[in-house]
């Protein structure tokens, strides 16, 4: 044999490279996507330094008509669109929307005065405040009014310590009255709503009944009205407490001056958090980052979802996905067992298989429409008619409207094919020898499936669940039709009996992204929220999948069929 | 081995005791008489997968409490016949048969017979050890659990008795509640035997039980078969001629779905009556 023959390459080597490239391309795309979302989503919470800068006298990019000075944090530094000479511009977050009317301002580098162009000035005592309304403010404090007559000037040595302590006090009080309004007043509202519906139903009855029945009905209505009054009295007491606390929030106030000269006085209760970012060391920055991130995770949204946290959306997404899993697993697994183990192969079974596989390709909005028609109007309407006649009579739908139950069931329906297909595969993968072993022991077919086949295919079943969750948790379109709302006043699980409210509308991360990103008036301000929410949605899906994968690995270890 | 054999087996009293059982093994080849017969394949038994006939005109009697080996080249139908005895072939669509098989005088094709009760009477050990993905304990008591016997004392007693009987007890008694899949191949096969005898069957069918095992594990299984035949009727399919001579009392040679020769093992191997048997056992084909 000649040496040249030995050197010959094996056939098909370029194909190996092609396959590797395919994988590499896919990996790079996914990695880029995740990186962009991660970086943009996470940097939102990192404190940025605030600069005080001056514009050239003839600049057209003034923040205030009065002066060339302005203050802000850099949110972007980019090449000016359409400029070929590489001139750049900053995007400044200037805040103070209540005074300026905008929160972001583009300023070309060239418009800054000479000294600021080379080194941006960071005044150490400038303050940034997160407020309940109008977003952040950037300012210098002037004075604090304590009560009606005491005034504390900003030059006083312990001014900032005092200010922070008072803001903290306000936060605690706010947490208290929010809890009061949410829990106790919520419970009363619940009861009153129920009575209202009963009264409405009785009144509707009255108009249709004969005259002699009227007296009895009126008595019933009166009794209900009395009950309602009792609740109302209780409500008044609690509402007064809450009102007192709210008034307390207004007692002290802060006067501050913007760098552009405007002054404003706000009650301390309107501030959430005041800080001086230019004085932050690294440790402070980390602490700030953690508290901001935690606030985002655990708080309710404010100002039309543009500020505050997204807790209700995270919770809603989670509860919906869990409910969906609970609905889809038994349904899909049972269907797959019949299809794989019992059904005789024939035209019908083949038809069912094709239908199931095609179902996986149906656009999700179709499922949404089906959910409205079937679940809400048919199933929900029937439940209302049969079990909640009061609601029907008062024309308030109970289950006959979008809610977390119907949303979960709609998604369950959508993900059934995924579960059926993967369960079938898992069942098929259980070795024939194991089934025969069970049958030879005198087990019936069902006992074989239940005691041997299902445990052995449990990891495969969980793979189906993981795929279903991944598809279900990220779905938005059908949810918009069956129960997702922009802002849900109450969580689907709370401390008011019966604790799990399947009829409640709910918030969802996917819909939240759509709402904040594309329905909000200020797209610039929405951008960081969108990134952060997207990041959390991905995180939530990953966490839920990881949990399922951990369970699957545990099961795999337990049922690993290493013998085969 | 001898110690185990001398142990009295009280459970056996309920079993039918054919009169001829006490007769010592004869060196003379003779037919299995009526009283010795446990499994009777009769009336020219034939078996089809769909339109393909795989067994033709079989008539053979398998004696009680003996080891009967079924040998023959691949595809000769010996496994099919074995799987007829516990109707394992029912899993396959489109099967049919002619003739009859009786076990203890009862036709196994009787429509009134519950297939589950048949399988409780006729245990099976497979070619590839197939323990369930459960603990050793649960593997052994599986047949009791599926018949609804969940009494803890009974289960414990069954586990110990079956594992002792299959010579596995000493090796696994400290890890009964660990996964059966952690055992070695030979141990798993002995566990499968323990599982088969937990139900106190009359017959144990073995479908090439040693083909996936190394020589040492094979030796242990063969020893075990020898011990088990005092209490059970064993039918074993094997490709290994030496194994057939070592473990079996009677041997049936199949070729292309037909029974060519059936008789006492020593006779069949040393003095075959048929040319094809001689060719096969001497290794000239197959």
C-alpha cells in the first residue's frame, strides 16, 4: 500500500464541519440573546453616577429654557443617527418629569462646554429620589418642614440622616396601611360585594314575582341591607385608621431645588427612597443593587406599571403554570397510555395521532379563541347558571368571565400534544422484557402499567412536563383573551377564604412585557423595565424547568434501567 | 446443595403428588407415563403467527419435578413452545393454535381459565435478567402484591424464603430495600428466579437463563436449577449443549418447528436415534 493511500481523508469530513457549524451558530444566537437580556435587564438596578453639566450657550438641547445647566445620569452613549463623521451623543436620564415633562434628553458631546467635554462633573451632595409619582427626581435639598412650624435647613449637620430616617418611617407606615387596606378592608369588600350581588338578585326577582311575594322579598332585602350596613360600619372604622395613617404621611415635607433652579415641596410620604449616588462606595452600590432588585421582585407595580415591582406578574405566571401542569399531566398521560398501550392500531388511532400532532402546530391565539368560546362562555356560563344563580340574576359573571382557571385550562389544552407525544415515547422506551416480567408474575395489564411501566417512564413524563411548561409559561396571545389583565388588584392566592381564587383575573410576565413595552406612553422609560421583566420571565421559566429536571434526575437515578 | 435438599418443604403438601414421583431415575429411556405427566402437549399441537406456522404436530409429555430441556437451532420454535406454557404469546396479535396443552390435566386454552391464575401457576425466567426498577424486596414480592396480598409478615417471610431458595439471601439480606438494579448480572438473574418462585408456582419456565451471564454466574444458576427441581417442574430452553446435559433429566430436540427426538438426556446425547439429533448434539450444524 502506498503512503498516499494511507493519507486519504475519510469521506464526509466536510459534513462533520457543517454539522458543527450548525450547532455553533445556534449556540451563539441563543447566547447572544441571553447576554443582551441579561446585561440590559440587570444593569437597570445598578446605581449610576449623576452628573451636573453645562451646555454651550447656543445649544438647542437645553433641558430648561432658563439655563444651560442640567443634571442627569447617562443611560446611553451612541453615535448620532445619520452622522458619518462619528460624532456621538449622550442620552441623559434627567428625571423630574413633573417639572420638565420628559425624563430623557439626548445631548451631543459637542454641545457640552469645553471643560465638561473632557471630564464630566459629579457633584457629591446631589440627591436622587424615587417617588410614588412622576418617577425619579434629581435635586439639591433645601429644607425640611417638620410639622407646621419647625424648619430644618439643608446645611444642618444631621440633615440627611434625619431625612433618611423620616422617609424610612413613612415607608413603614405605608406598608402598614397598605396591608390594612389589602387584607382587612379587602376581606370586608369581599363580603360587601357578595351581599350586593345577593341584593341585586333579590331585587331582580322582585320585579318578576307576583305582588304577594313582594313583602317576603322586601324583608329579605332589608335583612341583607342590614348585614351590609354592619360590614360598612366595620369598614368605616378601618378606613378611618388607614386615612389617619395617610394623613400622617403628609405631616412632614421636603423642599428641594433642581439644578435648573425650580423649587418644589413634596410631603415625605411621597418619597420611596432618597439617596446620594455620587457618594456610593462599591459596597453601597452592591447594597443598592440588591435592594432595588429585591424591590422589583417583591413589590407591586406603580404608575401604570412603569415603576415599582412586578411581583403580581411573577406570582400570576407561576400560579398559572402550576395550575396548567396540574391540569395537563393527568389528562395527557392518561390519553397517551390508552393510545400506546390499549388502543388497537388502526385507522382511528392513526387519525387521533395525526390530530394530536397537528394540534401542536395550531397557532396559540386559536386556542385563546377556543378558550373564550368553550371554557368561558360554555363551561363558565353553565357553572354560573347552575351554582351561582345570584350572580347570573345580578348580571355579574362569576366563572363566566376570564380568570386564572380558564387561562390555565386553555394553556393545558394547548400543551396536551407535547405531553401526549413525550409520554408515548417514554412508554415505548420501557423495555419489553420488563413488561413481560411483570405479566409473567401474574400481573394484569393495568397492574403492569401502573406498577412497572409508569414508574420506569416517569423521567420521560417529566420531560413532557418540562416542554409543556416551557411552552405554556411563555405564551401571551391566548391569555389576553382568557383572563390576563394589565393590573390585577388582588392575587389569585391570598389570605381571604377560600384562599385560592380560580375566578380571579391575574397578571402575567409575558403580557406585562407587551403592556409596558408597547402600550406605555414613554417608551424610553419603559425600555429598562421591559428588559428586566424579560430577564425575570426567562429566569422563572429556567427555575421551574430546573426544578423539573432535578426531579427527573432523581427519578432517573431511582429507576435507571442500567440492566438493559 | 445437599443440605438444602434435605430441608423439608412444608409448602409442597398442597401440590399434586403423582404416584410415580418416588421412582428412582431409570437409566433406561422410557416414555413419561400418565401419572408422571404435568405438562401434556397433545393432539398434534400446532402454532401460527398469523399465516406462518411455527410449530407442527407436537406431542410431548413433560414430567413433574424434573428438568426438561428444549434444544434446537435458532428459529426452531423451542422458545415459542415455552412461551405457550404461560400463554406469553398472547401479547402478539394474530396468533392461533391447533391441538391442546394441559397442565395438571387442565387445558391452558380453556376460555374459562383466567390467564392471570395460569401465570401464577407457571412462573417464568427470561433470557435477559429483567428486574423491575424497584427495590430487591419489592421485586420479590411483586407477584404477591399484584394479587392483593399485602400482609407484612407474609411478605417478609416470602422474601426470605424465596431469596434463600435462590441462594441470594446471604448476598442481599442487608440491602433488601436498595434498588435491584445495583446487583450484578448473575445476582439479578437469581433475583428473577426468586421473583418467579415467590408465588409458589408449579412450573418454572426458563428461556436461556444463562445466555447473558459469565461462566461463574452460569454455574451458580445451574446449581440452583438442580436444587429447585425437588419442588418445581422446570422447563429450560438452552443453546448450550453442555448445559442441557448438566442440568436436565429429559431433553427435547426441535428442528424447524417439529419435535425430532425426545427422551432422557443421557440417552439423547449419547445414543441419539435420529440422524439430525446426532448432527446437532455433536455440533455439526446449528
